[in-house]
C-alpha cells in the first residue's frame, strides 16, 4: 500500500495542473451595480487565488479569461507581447507578472467597452468554449510521457442565460469527454445550468454568501486539485435541478415541446421553430378506429 501511495504521489508531483479561470466582468451584475469597487475586490481575490495555484507546484499553469456582454478576451497570458515589469523587492517575479498583466488587460477592456443602456447577458458559454479550445491546444503540445490535468473555474454573478442553453450543454458534455472538471463560484444567484455542468463533470458548485470572504472560499474549496477533494471536508453538493429552460420565456419547465432539428425546448407548441426556423406540420386529429363487432355464435 505504501508503494502505491508513493507512486501516486510521484505521479502527482510530475504532472501538470492547468487552471483556466473565467471571470465575469459584465457591469450588469448586481454586485457591480451596487458598488463598482466590488469588481476590484473580486479581481484582487482572483489574482491571489491564481498565484496560490502557481505556488503549489512549479509545473502548474494558469490562464485567466474575461467574460463580458460584448466580448471574451484573455487577461493572462497575453500572446505575442509581455508587460513591462519592474523588479519589486520581496515579490516573486511570476506573481508580479500575473498581477500586472491581468490588471492592465482588464483596464483596457473596460475603457473600450461600449456603454450599456439596459442590462445584457454575459457571454459565459462562449468564454467556456474558448477555455476548452485553449486547454485542448495545450494538451496536444504536452511532451511525451507527461500528464496534464485541466479544469475550468467560472466566477460569475450574472443571471441564468437560457438563450445559451445549447452552447452550455455542448460545453459540459465536451468537457466530460475530455476529462476536464468545471467548477463554479456563484457570487449572486444559484445558477441551475452551471449546477448541471458541475454535476456532469464532477466539479464543485459553491454560492458565496459574503463577498468579503471570497478569497477564503476560493482557497478552501477550489484550490485543491479534484483528485484530492475526496480527502477534504467540503460543502455538500446542492441538489441539482435538471429541468430544461424553455427558449420562449426562459423558464424551467417539466413538460414541453422539443424541436427535432436543433433540440430547442418550448413550453407551448409552435408551427415554426424560432431557433432554426424549421416548419412543422400541424398535428391533425387522431383517426378514430372503428369498433370491432363481436361475432355472435349461432346456437345450434
């Protein structure tokens, strides 16, 4: 038993752990509308959490993706260029590089973002798709004999995005097939779609009750690798609501109509699918079968 544990420990030390953080920076989020300083607090927690992940092991890798209402961009790493970095006494250069790069990139994105006249949905599904593509590219370039364990952490305070339902489902089942764990840290509301994704990929879902303790929640629940979580005392997983959201009213339904072409879900029958514009035949009345006459045997 000791030999097995030693082999598992040696493999864990030599493997590469890739963490991709999808940070929702949409100004329509409730906690951002209440106080714009809350976004700065969340960003500081994310940077400290990412540096803690890099500090665990020299082989660990980190990527941070910004998700908003109009675009999805990489905050770290930035391809093609490096941020000018000054040496700071008492701070590790790699940690300082993450902090400066993330803050500078997010500042440029927020300065060039279009102004909102009304609340808009965040492009969460697209950001997670970009994260999957980034992970897939890095996994193809891994050296022979090396192993890479990848996971995605979504930090968001947005509402449900029922219009992105199909994209979410494609992301979740693709991640399950690739062995990528999807974790979610909800800052405002309980999101049933992301709960389903965490359950499908064996990830962890957590709704933060106090924004001031965000860093403590991140370090406690999401910093340990998924392979080590069964040895820790973590919050029990919430009951997952697997009801589908209708595409017409964006509400969870128990029974509905499904398009046979694009699998869109509707709570009421419609002759034309509003998603793929497929025209269906109107169901006619069921044919009435004639009653069979009973044969009367003649008595002799």
